[in-house]
C-alpha cells in the first residue's frame, strides 16, 4: 500500500512538473504569438481590411500590448490589496475605502487607455469599417460585464 502511494505521489509530482514546464514555454510562445496578433484575424475578415490597414492595426496592437500588460498588472495589484484589506476587517476602514477608490481609479485609467487605443485603431479604417469595429469592441470596454458583449472579442 505504501509503495502504491509513493508511486502515485511521484506520478503526480512528475505531472505537476510537466505542467509547469509546458505552461512556462507556452507563455513565452504566447508573447511571440501576440506580436503576430492572431486575435486580430477576425478584424481582417469581418471588416475587409486592406493589407496596409491590417499591417497598421497589427503594429498598433503590438505596440499597445506592453502598456496593456502593465495596466492589467496594476489592476491585479490594486484588487489584491483591496481584497486583503476587506478580508482582514469586518467594517469599511479608511484604508479599505482608499483601496476601493484606488482599484476603481486604476480600472478607469485602463478603460480610458483602451478606448484611446480602439479609437486610434478605428482611425485606420474607412467610416463604415470603423463604425462596425467600434460597435463590436466598445461594449467590452465600456462595460466588460455586459452580457451582450459576451461572445465577441477584440
């Protein structure tokens, strides 16, 4: 019985090690793939972008990605701080109130930056393409919890 548990333990350990190794390689590859912006493939097909428009959209997206990652990290940090303060209290302390405001501020800053990026991308398109693009992506940015936005991506 002990031998079986030991084998199971090492099998789980090996599986966990494989998962971690695969995940780190996948994340490194993911960064390279994001520079190729496969998530924008729908943009070309749905909006009939020219090669020049699509290349410019790809460049804007790749240039924006580091800022987006930074903003996501800031949001996660602000949320973690807010959650930690909320968990250790049974009332809204001034510190918790400030953390809530900080979290809201960081999310609003991110939303403003994302809107500016989307408008910059839309400026690469003709009027009809831009309107369709904005109609598709704005619901995600203006209200990320909006159920009408579920199923779309930008």
